[in-house]
């Protein structure tokens, strides 16, 4: 499985990533330096088991 295709565009800034989040999506990070916007089910089913963390609004 290619995780980078699931993650999409990286954001270096959490504040910027939060601007683009739509309902049903969540901002996630693995290292607290790069942030990604993904669908909530992708986070729950694929990324969370891989130790990615969701960022609360």
C-alpha cells in the first residue's frame, strides 16, 4: 500500500492545514512537523494503526 497517495498534499504548518479541512476530514501528522488532510475513515482504518495522530480543531 502506498501511504503517500492516501496522504496527499503535505502542509508544513498546522494552521494552514486547518484552513482547508472540510467536514468528514481530519488533519493528521506522524512527526508534528508535516500535516496532511485525509478522510476520517482513512485515518481510523489505515493511518491510526500506523501511529499517525489526528489533530483536534
